[in-house]
C-alpha cells in the first residue's frame, strides 16, 4: 500500500476524473463500451471542473477513447485545440470501460431486482454467472493494470503531474491498485460524474464509503414498494394500538416538497423541453388530465350525487395529477424517467384547470379557493421543486446530481414517514365504507393507464407509470384543508391497494419496457454505429486476453 511520504508526494500529482453524465447515465442504463455521448448536464459538469482547476498545471493527460470521456477531457483541457503550453495528451484504449456483455444497455434497477443487489454488485466488480459475454474481471483487471504499471506509475515517478479521464469502474480499479486491495474487497465507490479525485486523497475517500450501507440504500430505492407497505403496516399497527395522531397538513406538505426536490435532483431536467413538448405526451395529458376528469365531474354535478359520494371522490382522483413518486417507479421498472417527469410536470400544470374545476364541481368549493388549493398543493409543489432543482443543477451540477443519486433512499423514507403519519389518523371502523372505493380507484386507474398508453413505443412504460400513480399525498392534504373527512379517508385507504398493486406493475412492466437489444436504443441514446478512432487504431488495441501495446500520443 502506498502510504509513506514519498509515495504520498507521488500520488499528490495524480488526478482522476470520471466522465460527465452520459445519455446512458440519464436513463439509468449500463453503457459499458457502447459509445454514449455526454448529456447537456454532462458538458456543464465538465465545464465546472475546468473552472475549478483553471491554473492547475498538468504535464500529461491520459484519456479513454470513448466519446463521453474524450468529450469530458476536451472540455476540461481543450485537447482538440492545444496550444504551446498544453499538456501531452495520450489516448489509451486500455482506459475504456469494461465490456459488460449481456448487461450492456440493461436497466441497472431491473438487474438489481432480478438478481439482487449483492449479485449485481458482484457482477459489476468481479465475475458473476448472471453476466454473459463481454470481459471477465481478470481480463478487465489485466489491461487496466498494464496501463497502471507501464504508463501511469512511470509518468508519476518522472515527476509529472498527470490526469486520467476515464470511467467509473476503471477509476475504481486504479484506486484498488493504489491501496493494494484484494479483488474480493471491491465495491461501488459511488464516484460522481466529473468529480476530480486527487491521488493522495483516495484513502480518505474510500474510507468514507460503507459497502453494507450503500447496498442498503440501493435496496430501499429498488424495493420502495416493500418499504411503503412496511410504513403502511407500521402506521396501521400503531393505529390499532391506540396511537391516533392528527398531523398538520402543512407538515405533510413539507415532507412532500423535500421528497420531490431529492427525487428531481437525480434526473436530467436540462432535457425537459424535448419531452414536455412531445406531441404524444401532450395528447395523453390533455385527454387523461383535462378532458376525462372534467367530463366526469360534469356528470357528477349534473346528477347532483353529493360531495361525499363515491362518484364525487372518484372524480377527484381522476383529476389528480401524477405523483413525483412515479419518477422513482419509472427508474426502478426500467423506464426512461424523463417522459414520466414530463407527465408529472404537465399534469400538475393541467391541475390548475382540471383539479380546480373538479373540486368546485364535486366538492362544492368556491372556484377561487379551489384554484388556490390546487395551485398551492399540486402545481405549486412540483413547479417550485422543478425550478429550484434546475437552478441548483446549473449552479452546482456535480454536487446536485451527486446528492440526488446518493440520497434517493431519503426521498423514499420521507414518503414512508408521510404514509405512517396519515395512517395514524385512519378510521379503521370505516374499512367497509372506504376500502372498496379505494381499491376500485387503484384498479380503475391502472385500467385507464393500460388503455391510454402508447403501444410499442419507447415511452410506453413511462406512460403507464405516470398515469398509474396519482398524487394521493396531495389529495390527503387537500382533503384536510377542505375538511372533507370521507375524501381524506378514501385517500389514505387508497395508499394500501396502490402500493400492493405495485407488485403487479413490476410484473406487467416486463411487457412494456424497451429491451436492451431494441433497435431504437442507438437513436434514443445517440449511440453511433461506429466508435471514432482516436489514438491507437482499434484493430491494434489490446485483446482482452492478449498482450498490451504501448499507448501513443494523440498530440505531440
């Protein structure tokens, strides 16, 4: 292990950067050696690194030839437009990400659910029978180790200041070599996109990671239905035991806002316009969240069935916009996430009209208070969270994305706390009165979503997810603010079938998700048919189990 003062001085001249966010990162899929480009945020992240290290002297830059790493290096160091004082740039194919074989372009969450968190981590950091094809870990380790011994260490021992711009698992492997860790100690170091890691700080960085807790955090996010159901069970048990607490709707609203902000921190908001203006999304939102609920509410008003009737309550749920939870569900089921966000945002904006109209027609609230309530609790929450997070991602793109990625479990736990608190005010004696309506609403919304989703489209799963998960949390708050006891009880009871049926959604998603070998992925993710040749030609690159050739400079 490199620990003495000489080695520490040597390592202080080493810097490593994982590439900025790529298109595969944005949809939570594994790129491996597929040549995914940077997203808009990925370029902003690289620009942030460039500003933060302006004036830092570098003698040599080692770069992976894959576009996402090469673009990151170009933004930071201007390697395509070098000047007389520019560092030497070496493009080395040994710095490419591992070829993950059958895992390539798979959803990380699907793999974690299918094989378990521990087995997924083993496959990504070692070998696993669940991964077929690609490179074995020994092949991957050997080529990166050859670069480390033949290129990196000699450059550092010559006194050069060096930066390696590469990929997550390559950087983690170099960290292992530096710390002299055995292979069976490997695990995810949670390296954020574009953060520059200095060699002499690797030990403290690794020390701050906890393998067990990282896996627990992932488990909470991937298995959030189980966590929500556990919250329901805990709340119901406490209720039965006599712990009846009425929580302020404003506290509940705060929990909802915090969960929304954390969830949005980890999605590609910079590309929102492309999805928000999608014609198919606009059509489905107009039909699902405007035409359908207003037409149904008019019928309820025509027949004057009363504000506490099943029909009136169903009309409110039909007008309820999509929940921020739907984005987490999309991520976990293998969706594209951003299309779901577009429906969350658009349905929340539509709620200013539809939700207000339905509240006025069915609950007999004055129009002005109805508009104020819907705007504050639905449209306001989502829009404010969106604008806040968008600003944070502009000002601090690396830290914000890192925060969202690392704290997704906190959003799940906040919503679980919401569920526990509202269950404490549940009327258990009203089970036969409210539970059948709640179950009918949960099933009915899934039927509507199945009918209105686009067929065989890359966004089909997101369509279904967005329309299936209404913002029940907002309905609970609105019911409390309007003092509508029956609506509040149905809303709380609806949480139970909604999350129980999420297990059905996990099964049904297999028929809706876009498979990794789907021919549409290259166009969706901007993957070129052929990887650009940089540095040493690919035909001369090191075979996975063959000898390694020395790298050549891209610029002299």
